[in-house]
C-alpha cells in the first residue's frame, strides 16, 4: 500500500540552494535531510547542538517528524579520509 500524504514545506532564504529531504535508496525508512550551515559542525559525544535545516514543515495532525543520526555512513566516509 502506498499512501501519499502532502506535507507543505517552506524553504528559507539561507537554504535556497539545498536539496529537499529525499529518500536516498529504495526501501529507506526515512528521508535524508541536509544541514543549512556554511561551516562544519562538530558535536562532542553526549553533547547537543541546534543545527539549522533551513526548512519549515507543516506536519499533518496525527503525524510527527523526527531527526535522527545516520546509521554510521557519515562516520565511515570520514574514516576513509583520515
């Protein structure tokens, strides 16, 4: 079953050139979301930080949006660089 639920999204000016959230692969559980930053952000283990997305979304009643860390892909890519 494929249910399409419209979710209005406003792109803020500082994120105008960024990609909208999208599924990276078929069967993915969630969409990939990029950060609207110009410099790298480092978050220490156990620390918290506000990282702008450059988006405003209108989540429909009865639904929720969650931001979760990636499954380790970013860490694996970083490890290849060092």
